[in-house]
C-alpha cells in the first residue's frame, strides 16, 4: 500500500490531465475532418479555447490577441487535414498537430517563442495558399496580414519591445505585399500529390528567421558585424537559389 501510494502520489495528475486534453483535441479534429464534419471540427477548436472568454469581457480582446498564434496554427492544421487526400499525409499532419499542442506550444523561453512564431508563419501561410483558388484575393491578403501580425506580436511581446506596434504592423504590411505578389505569380514546391509548400511560406519563414535571430542577438547585446554579415549572406544565398531554381514561365 505504501509503495502504491508513493508511486501514485508522485504522479502530477494536473499535468497528466492537461496532456490528455491536449492530445484529445487534435484527435477529435482529425476524426471530424476525416468524416467531413467541418463545422463540428471548427466548433471543437473554438471550444478548446474556452479559457479565452472565461474572464470578464474587458479582457477578451487582449486574450484573443495573445492566443491568436495558437488559433492560427489550429485552423491551419484543420485546413491541411481537410486537403490531405492520402492517409499517410493525413496522419502526418495529425502527428505535427499533437506535437504542437503538447510540446512546442507550452514552451516559453525566448528561443522557443521564436520557433512558435516561425511555425505560425509557415503553417499559416501554407494553409492559406492551399485556399488561394477558393477565396477572394482581398481576403487572402488580409489573412496573410493577420498571420504575420499575430506571429510578429507573439515574438516581440516576449521581449517587451516598446516599438511592438510599429514593428509588427510594418512586418505584417510587408508580408501582405508578398502575399498579393505570390497570388499573382504562385509558385509551389510539390513534396507529394497532396502535400505542396507555397514559395511564400519558405521566403517569409527565411526572412523571419534572419530578422528574429538578429533581433535576439541585439537584445542579448552580442550582435557583431560578423554575425550580421553571416546572416545577410546566408539569407541572400538562399533567396538566390530559390529565384534561380524557380520556373517563372507561369502565372495565375
């Protein structure tokens, strides 16, 4: 009895319950997407964020702003699950969905917040351009703007940046312009028949990584000219490779 009490007493039931709920949400969304019950899947995602409105109404806007990257990632995975035609791709996205909720999302250190922001950019834009043929161009550009704004604010708010509004809105405007251009000249990289990555997700992810890394080094007070040259050279080299290997003969 004492041994059993010792074993069960050491279990963190709260953490275990939270992990179970975190896993159950993507599994339920995955099942509903497979059954083509999309409204129920959307309702499940919204219901999973009940803590956003479990406060006084004056805090709702701030809570939605704070939780917007997680909402973007959740709905991005839903879109990718819907668009997946094979079981293998479907299960792959479901696995990444679970990984996001139980491993990446709970992390709060500076580097991991940057990874969360980067994932929001890449997943959000990938899912958005899967819908490029189904939504008006204006909604596409506005959605890209919101994705970049939310991801940018999520990263900068962790550093208590005083110019967070200027920097995040400026970054969002830049990404919105790229989204408009990419919609006019859409380039995708096929990995499988039902798995393609739009070029804008790679380009924005690359630029976000470089700018975020330089910002982090500057915040820590260790940014040097050598680091700046390395990151700029690396970014320019990758962009040149992307431009060189891209087939520019087509257009939308």
